[in-house]
């Protein structure tokens, strides 16, 4: 019974991790976009970052590359 409960807990928590990463990434992305429009900002706006799915794919690709 403990094994089943442990597996269920691990499964639920692993799903939460992905959702949490997405929410944090999107929150930071939105905050950066909001700060771009503040008055008195004398630099050119930064380009918008990629959405979470594109970011995640690029991150996985870079992790699979061999490191020197």
C-alpha cells in the first residue's frame, strides 16, 4: 500500500513541476515585457523571448549535445 501511495505522490509531483516551470517562465517573460514599456526607459526594447514550448525544446537540445 505504501508503494502505491509513493508512486502516486511521485506522479502527481512530477506533473506539478512542469506546470510550475511554465508558470514561472511565463511570469518572468510577461514582467520583462511590462518593464519595456515603462516611461523613462532610454534603451531600445529587447525582443520578446520565445514561448515556453520553444524554450523547453531548445533547452533539451542543448542538454543532449556533447560538452567539450
